[in-house]
C-alpha cells in the first residue's frame, strides 16, 4: 500500500509513518521542503498528485503553541495552515483520474465547542452524531477545517473524518542534580505541562472538573490504520479513549507517575493571560467526548484508562 501523509513530520504523522513502514507500506510525506520520499505543498497545488491508495491529512499549526503569542496574525496563520492545506489536498485528489481508495481527514475534539455549566451540572456526553454544545473560536476553526475536507468527491473516494482528543506521547523524567532536579523530553501534549510537574509545580487547571478527552499515541495511530484498512468504514470517528477523566483526575494521575506533588490550581485569569482568551477555553472548558462509532466499528483500545496509558508513557531515570 502507498500512503501519502500531509503533516507527516509532526508528532502523529511521524508515528503513523513509522508503523506503516514497519508493516511494509510505502509512505510519501507532504511537507514544506522537498526531499527523498517527500513532496511539497506547492507540488500538491501545481503538479499531478502521486498515485496512491490512501491519503491522511494531519497538517496544521498547533493552536496551543505557547512559543507564539495569540495575535490576530497568528490566529489567521493557524486557520490558513489547516483550511488551505485541506482545500489543496481535496482539489488535488479530485483532479486525479484514479484517486486513492480513502481520504482520512482529521480535526480536533474542539468541534464540540464549550458551554457554561453551573455548579455541579454534568457535562453532556458527546458522540460522533452530537451537535456542538456552543461555538467558540476553536469550534469555529474545526468547523471550517471539516467543511474544507467535505469537498472530496465521495463517489470516487471513501471519506473518513477523525476527531482527535489530546494525544499523549512518551515522557522521560531524568535526574541531573541528585533527585531534586528532574526533567525530560516528550512529544504531544505532555511537553506543554512537563516542566512545571517535574519542578513540583504541577497544577489543576481552573476548577478541574472539565473533562479531559485523551488518547495514547499508539491508539491514535491504531485508529488511523483501522480506518484505512477497513473499506466499509466511512464518516466520523472520535479518536479519544473510552476512559475519559476530569482535568483534576488527569493532573493527579500524571503527578503520581512522576512522583511529584500537585500543589496548586491555576486560576482562570492566569490561563487567559498566558494563552489568550480565545485559546483559553481549550484548557478551562472541556468536552465529554465518547468514541461510540469507533468502538462500534470494531476498534479495541490498547490503553483505555489513564493509569494504563501513563504507566506505559512515563519513565523515570534516576
């Protein structure tokens, strides 16, 4: 099988490409720079698309890149990096005389939006058929992203839409000064929060009751392979683990694995100041997302609980 991956040099794309190659598949990456086994986005727009069996689009700037200030210019950059690349891929595939069997487009769990809940009001369960709870910027971004993908000619190419939760990758806690200073390397969501936890300053976000829809990187790749390999699958699938937890539960589980304390709760005003008001809902609010159709399709999660996932992902080197 020949699989073309947009955004193949990112965290998920790298893991997917590795698994595909391990099983003997050919992989071509779409990136900003040309090279062996790569094509550029300029070539996608201007040249014939390579013959292939599947296309997976993972391209897009990370909305929670804390190295970038949240400005109108960066907001537009994030939007263009996701919508315009998707439109380019759709147009290229639709132009092909013999298009791929399947196009897998991806987007975020932020599609479901946020709503202001009061007191102990329960977060509603959200499946692949659910409508958004409310519309904020992340929800509007995902909506535009998905609309761009829906331009694919489904009479010739099977279309699968995967909505992705917070992807957890391996993190190593290394000791450099005795057992006091510990830090590590990671990819995925964990790098964003690793340093304060390693320094013993891990914090619950806001009130901590907000759901935290997560998924282990191995299951993220597993779901992508599952929808590629099963030609009867089409439509939307949630890539989130069935064992959803609250932010408070995740924070304490991660701290336990690192053998570090949780000493405070980051207030809402601080989160808004650090990440910007439009992005803050990603951390301060949550969506109780369920992988209903994913489970019904026959996929079996390798890591369905947060403790089993963190047991596998967190390594302490003394």
